[in-house]
C-alpha cells in the first residue's frame, strides 16, 4: 500500500468543489485511495467529511472537479458503481420492524444479489457478524452495537469492492467502538475490500487506517500515514492541573511561542524527550507542580496542530 | 430483478405497517373511526333532527285557507310550526336560533290563486347552517306538494271519481248497442248520459291541463334548485297529455251526443244509420236539384190552388188526424214549400252549391264508422283509466324521489357515503405517503435505498403499490361498515373497489410533493391534516355541494377529491356506465400523473441542511 500505481487506484479525486446554496462545502479536494487500503478522512464536525462521502457515492453532484471511483464516474455510471460499492451511512438506517435476517434479505434483494444466492449470503454474513442466534429477532430488540453490525452487514451483502463508511464509530461506547474497529479491519484484511471511512476521532483513525487525510473547512490540510502526519505536527510536554495564576511564571521558563493552552492544562512544543525531562526538572525547581506530566504525540494535538492557525486559536 | 424493486419495497412497507400498531391505527383505524362517527351522526342523528327537531316559523300576514293548509302540511312532516303575524319578529327568532327557518306566505294568496293561479311563498333560512337549510328545503318541498295537491287535486279528483266512470259506461253501452242491436231500448239512457257530459264546461277541462302545465313551468323557472331537480324527474308531457286527451274525448263524445239527438227519431238499427242518412240526403238533394227557378215560381203559384187536394191526401194518409189537425198541417206544408220554392226561384245559382255541400255531407256520413269511434273512445278512456290514483291526485311530483336513490333510500348518510369513502382514501394515502417518506428520510432509510441502487421512479412506484394495498383494505372495511352498520346503499361493490384503488393513486403524487417541502414528522403530519381539511371543506364532501358559495365551487374544480368523490358517487350510488365516469377518470388520471411526475422530480433522498 502506499501511493499506488494507476491500476491499483480505487478512488481518484481532483480539484473537487461542492457548493450548497452558495456555501463551499468542499474546496478543491485532491485525493487518491489505493485498492485494498483503509483510508481515513478526519475532520471536525462540519469539515465536509459526509459531503465527501456523498460525492464519492454519487449522492451529491460535484460543482466542479472530477471523481473516479473504481475507474467510474459516480454520477454518470451510478447504477454500475452502486453494485460494486457499499455505503455505510452515519445513522443506523435499517427497518426496525424487520428481523436482522429480513433486513439483510431486503437490502440484498435491492442490491441485485441473485435470488439463488441471497439466502445463503445473508446467513453467512449474519454469522460473520456474530449475530446468528439473534437472526430472527426484530431489529428494535437489538442493542446499538448489534444494530451497527447489521448496518454494516447490509452494506456488505452484495460483496462490494469498495466500502464507504460515514462516521464509523461516532457515538459508541469504548466496547462497541472496539468491536466496530475490529470488524472494519477484518473486512478489509480478510475480504480485500477497500475501505474509506470518515471520523472525527484521530485515535480511531490511527488504530484502523493505513493512510489518512485531514479535512478542515472543506480542504485537505494533510495526507499520509499516521507517522508522517504526527511527525509533521511535532511532539510536546503536557502539563495538567497547573494553576492558571502561574501562567506568567511558566511563560518565563519556556521558549517564546512554544507554549499553548490545551483543555485541562498546557502543552509545550519540544524536539526531544531529553528536552522534556530538563523542562520538567526546571519546573519542579521553580515550584510549578503539575498533577499530570506526559510527553509524546496525542492525536488531538496532531489535529490541533494541523488546524490551529486556520481556526485562529490563541497561542500563549 | 430491478424491475421488481417497487414491488419488494412496497411489500416490505406493508410488512412494516402490519407490525406497527401505531401506523395501523393512524392510517387505517382512524379513518374508520371517523366514518363510524360521521355515519352515526348522519344516519341516526340527522334523521331525528330532520323529522322531529325542525322548528319552522310560518308568517301569515292575513289568515288564509292556503296558509292553514301549509301549516297543516308542515305539521304532517313531523316538524314544528310556529305561527307569526310579523316577519321581523320571526327573523329575530331565526337569528337567535329559536326557530330553524321562516316561511312567509303571500298575504293575498287565496285571492291570487283563485284569480291568477299564481302566488308566492318565501323561505328564509340561515346560510351559515347549510345542512340545516338542506333539511328545511326537503321539508318545505314536501309541504308545498300538499298545497299544490290541494290546488289542482280537486279538478283531477272530479275527473277520476265522476267523469271517467261515466265515459266508460257510455262506451260500454255504445259497444253493446253496435254489437247487439239494442239501440231502441238503450238510446234514451245514452242521451241522458251524453247530455250530462255535454253540460260540463269545456273550458274547465282544457284549463286543467293548462294550469298543471303552467305550474310545472313555474317551478322550472322560479323554483329552488332542489325543486327543479325533483320536477325534472316528472314526465310532464304524460300528465299534460292525459288531461288534454280528456278534453279531446269530451269533444268527441259531445259530437256523438248531438248526432244521436238529431237522428234518434229515425234510428231503427245503428249499423244502418249512416247509410240511411246518406240515402235520405241523396233523395233530397236529387229532388232539389231537379227543380228549376221557373218551375219553382210555378209551384209557388200553384200551391194555394192545390190546397184542397193536399188536405185530402194528408187526411187519407193519416186517418187518425182530426179536421183541425189536417188543416193546420196543410197550411204548414204549403207555407214551408212556398218558402223553399221562393228560395229556389230567388237564388237559383246557389242551389248547385247547396247540392254540392249536401253531397259532401253524404260522403262524410258514408265514411262514418261508429265502431271506429267507439274504439278511439275506448283507447282514450283506457289511457285515463290506467293512470295510478296517486299519479292523478299528485300530478306535480315534487318530492319523494331523491336525486340518486330509489324511493326507499333517501337519508343524508347515503348522500355523503361516497364522500366518506373519498375521505378515507385521501386521509390514509396522503398521511401514509407524507409520513412514511419524511420518516424514512429522517431515519436515513432513503439514503440507504439510494445507495442500494433504487431510483426515484422505483420508489414512487413502491409508494403507489403500498397506497393501493392500504386503500384496498380501507375500502373493504368501509364497505363492510357501510353495509352492515348503516345499511348504506352500494350499487356495485367490485366497481367501488376498483374505482377506489384507481382514486388512491391520484393522491400519492400530492403526498410526495408535501413530503418534499416538509422536513420533520411533525411538519408532515401538520401539513397532511391541513391539506385534508382544506380539501374536505372545498369539495363539499360532507354537505350538498350546491349549497357552497360560488367561489368554493370554482375552487373545487382544481382539487382531486372533487373528482374522486364524483367518481365514487357515480360508482356507489348511481351505478353509472363507463362513459358517464369518463371525465372524472380522466381528471384523476391527469392530476395523479402530473403530481406523481412533479413529486418524483422534487423528491429528496437526503435530509435538508
């Protein structure tokens, strides 16, 4: 995986612009996703992630630019493409009054799964999801995690080559989040499916994706592997629980421009672990005690680093 | 497979509905409950209201016999009559709803009817109570019928009770005479009867048909819409024609009477009568024409000279006569003959014309067939005799035939039953379509369907299938309720089902359009109910459409439920042929097609915003 050759490219987006009622939702997006990789699109709410998924699935018509999904235009060859693509919407959009198995049969039939294979595939898929015992129960009796699995399964029943997942883990507790992450990785690795997912959680993106694109206000601000992106963002020392009244003293002890206020404390940008240790000692000597001190790259920081200037956040 | 997608989606929708009690109650049960309430209200409550609770004020400026008849007629309709002397006083009570209507009687009604056969009765109603007004009009028309009966029935009763049996008796007698040769013993009695008929005033008989004809025309021109509708059911020509036939029969019988009076002294055998008369005339005219003016002068001069010889001849011919009688008849004969000869001498040229005229009279007598005359009389009397008694006594049939039903079913609930069906279909189809689309959109089901390669046309098709299925269930339930609970008349159940299913498609497009402009379920339900309510008010589903203001009637031409109601009315009540329903079928098709197309094009897969 990596940048990939032309024949390995699953998705290619060039200069994509999408306007809604005069507002630019996507502003000149360039992307390339290789076959078989798990590609994450990361961004805050309103960054344009769902619009990008809609554009890739053919639901939204681009204002300008071009999109090729599996070598096809999503608007002009939508019918052909939808047979090769599975879309997992953000909301669990299933028929609650039907059973899990009935949902699979229903959406499988709509996805043109041949009649003689449909039942077998539905049973195989629901077994893969670990819900065989509950297959004849109505969906309204399922837990959120179980529904999410059926939600995924309904997009997989026709064995797509590409899976587009909108907000794969949003709103889940850690257990379900882990389940879903495992499921996505399993599908991609075992079935060889190309996965494009959106999330606003960099931890999930880091854990699941081969490559990422950080989206901010309709623009891609960074693309690459997690290591590349995090390196670009830089590491730092996190100081939690320091009294805000001591901020002036702290500013005197660190290099100008390296101190930033973060939720619960402060972050000091540093180049090495050695510098971090020295700073910690210095602070201790000057009576600046922090309840928590950690050094490294936090996903949130990467994100903040990439979007701070654009967001106009204050730098201490 | 892809062609069957509408079917799969539709069937899945139905499965969902079957498993969702709330939806079932909203879409199917609620309209049925509404129907039960409306049906009960109008089949029981309305009936009681119509028969017992109407209070009608009668304003009599002067006491008159016709006003009394009118009050009696109102009471006979089981309504309550409240008599007022002043119209203003009655109007105040109407405004305060102490009474439901006012009938103002022409102060000079007795005199006008006696002289002109025309008067007026004004009905004051409260326009804000249209259903009540309809009931009052029905009651008034029934009451007015009794008044009209009183006016014209008297004449017609005379015909039925006196004249028709008399005429029948004459015809039977004449027939017996012709066939049995019993003229000699019967002729005196015949002349008595015919003389009695001849004494009747021709003008009375003729004016009867004119009066009835005029009365019907008056209602056509000046009556209420309901009266006009009812009067249109009357075979006017049959009534007027019957009365005119009576006049014709009378003139024929009068002719027979005069004819028999003239020939009676000479009749021995009725079959020989025309020939005998013709022979006499031939003999007479032959003799007259053989006398020249010159001969007439000679005869005139010779008669006094021949007086003794004439007297001798008469005495010899009539030996029983006395001398004085012979002398008297001789004088009379000589004077008469001299007068005749004088005429011949003076107007010789006219003699030929006289002869010619007499020849024509002879030919006419030769052509007379008494058997034929009797046959014609029999036919005319048969026509009169075959008229039913109530038809004769009530020639102006103002009520008793509702617009669409037979004699038995004329309840208000029957009138509005097609509207109830249309309401059920409108409500369930519109609410279901709007609600299901908006809910599916809110839940992201539409978005998923889009990604499952379902296009908008397939989705629209699925909604049509589902709505038709819901409507089918609805119509079956409504039909069962209508027949079993309220005894509502339904001409053809399968036709009702087919028309109902066709009509349901007419509302799907409208539902799709509403769903395109509403974002939440609350908006969808509010908009649907609002639309249903507006359409019900404009279309006049639950009250007589004719009572709507003209602007509402014009507006109704633009909404589909008007045509659906008409179509169901044609199918349920009138059992109309296909051609009679064509306009409504086409209009629903156009409306349904256009709204489906617009609804499909405006269709949104995603939530807005």
